[in-house]
C-alpha cells in the first residue's frame, strides 16, 4: 500500500484521488455509451417498422420533384464554385472579426490588435481585388 502524500497539514491518499479522477471520466463514458445505444435503437426501430415495397418509380433517381430525363451526367459551371469559395472566405472573415472585437475592447490590446486586423483585412482585400481583376465577380 503506498504511503499517503503529505500536502501542507493534511494527507492525500493517491488511491482516493485516482478514484475520483476515473469516476468523473466514467460518467462521460457512460453518457457516450447511452448516446450510441439511443441512436442504434432508433435506427433499428426505424428499420423494423418501415414498410419495404420497392417499385420501379421508387428506385428512380429523384431530384427536386423532376423526373430524370436523358443521361445522369450534367455539366456544372465552375463560376458557382467560385462564388461559394468567395462566400466561405468572407464567412471566415466574419468569424475572426467577432472575437477580435471583444479583444479590442480589453485594456492594453488596442493598437496591436488594430494593426493585426488591418493586415488580415488587407489580405482579404488583395484576394477580392484579384478576383475582380480576373472577372470572377462578373455574373454572365
């Protein structure tokens, strides 16, 4: 049996500390197991209770209520992906702006965070200018 460690005027038994430590993780583990079981039971019940009647209409490819016509291969314009990419860039920009605004208000961080944010916005402005010069932002 290990000797208790003396901390200040009291003694701490390492087995008690380890038991408390693992007990807190056992609650997290139990919660994870209950969550996985809940999802498994829900999927199993759905599989048992749903009607399974495959028909040719049900096996067709479905796209927004429109019956498929022609081949399944279609060309997609690349410009839509560019718009989505630009949206993601500016969405990430807004994600960085909100925490910056809270830190900027804290005492002692004003000048440094202001310079860092203008450098960050400068990079974004250069990217937007590049996209504009390439004609990406022109809707055709």
